[in-house]
């Protein structure tokens, strides 16, 4: 896709038109459209996941395979980074070895920002710290669009749980309102962001929030990102979602979850086993959305990838004194 960013760090790297094209292309790929990769060789994609991952990493690998590309898992812990090499030089090495894209997951927030002016290689953020998870938000938007038959404007989504530490929440708050979707954040006060974008609502009562929503997006407690230990023993009683609570509301509410789900804490097994559970549909769609993203990035027409070399001029020659200084 001409003009698609060479570094996808967050939702703000994309405009509305690019997102709409991704959604349309995802739909085509899902029904079997062949890849649009005008290369005389197979694409090569490296994954570098410095945090544990099941869904994101494996769906990217499946996407690469379906695009008939080559995948290499780059293990940073066993690379020359451990010998003192800079990250930029490592990424340049991948580029000149023939890799088209590197997909990175890291605990460090906004790690990719430093490379936007001159990308050493095309890069996709697979989740960085508590910042963003743009590809997850895009597949969530696609799944919502599929669920509501393209009628997104005016729909209401309740995001419930550890919103502060959820990078996908930060991406969703930037993405969904562009399509007219109203967002309500729900959870304990310590789980709500200190800074909430204009137009985003909050509700401290899960049952009340469910009465006014078209879909609920559950989040797990991200204990690994908390400075202080959180007591999860009573969380389910007040904030856990189950079929009984949905029955009390009296409406069939589809339930999304980015995974992994902690059964018995934010969700019960009975709900997961019901047809209201959308997480498996999200996983299914994740492959095709990520195929579309890889395809769009590979075909974006960016020729400013790699090292920038300065021209050294030797035409004037050196004096004896200058040679001694050298």
C-alpha cells in the first residue's frame, strides 16, 4: 500500500483511509484472495519478542506462512546486542541480510520512535510496555465490524478491567472513536488511566455499564506491570463477568478478550463456553489482519530504508600536517 508507514508503532501512524483499506484487504484475504507482493523473491520477516506471547507471535508466523514468506525468530538474548552492539546496527544487519520486516515486542515504551526518521528496517510493534498494541486494536476493529455488519457508528463498547496497564486499551481509545464507536472504561479506580482522552466515559459499576453497551471488552489484571502487588482474591466478586450477570442485564452482549484470559478472575468458564465469547473469533481474524498489515508495509514504496551514508571527499588531498594529525 503506497504511503503505508514503514514503522507501525501506534494507531496515530495510520490515517482513516489506510485503516479502511486494511479492513477491506483483510476481508479479501480471509476469503482466499492471493497475496499482492510484487517481489521476485519471497518476503523475509523476523520476529523479536522480548516478552512472552502466544497469540500475537503465532498469528504473525501463520500470516507470514500464508503469504508464502520466510520467517526467522530473532533471539536478541543470543545476539550481538549482548556484545555491546547498538540496536540500530543490529536492525541494519537484518536489513542487509535481506529481511523485509522485523516485528518487535518489548517491555520498553516507544522503543521504535527513535527510528522513524530513518528506519534501519521496516518494523511492526507487537506490543511495547504499557504504550500500544496497534495490530491487536486493528483486528479488534475488524471483528467488531464483522459482528455489526459494517454498522459501527453509534455502537458502544465497554472496556472492563486493568485499563491503565493495557496497551491495547490505549490503542483502542485512539482507533474506535474514529469510526463513531463510543467507549466506556470500567474497573477499580487504580485500573483507570489518569489521563483519559476527551469523549471517553468511565463507569465504576460493571452491571450499570453493561446495560448501556453493545459489546464488552474484558482485560486481565497485568500483574507483571504493577509496581505494587494487587490483591486479586476479591476481584471476581465485583469485577468478574459471568453469564448470570449478563442474564440480569437481560441482553445478549458479545464478550471480547485479547487473551490470555484468567478464568475465575475476570471471566468464568461458563461464559467462555458460550456463543457470546468472541475471543476465538478475534484469534481467527488476527491472522488475516496481520497478513494485510505485512502486505501493506512491504508494498509501501518506501526507498529510504537502511543506512544513510555521508560522502567523504578526498579530491583536495591532505597536507603533511593534516596527515600527521590523522
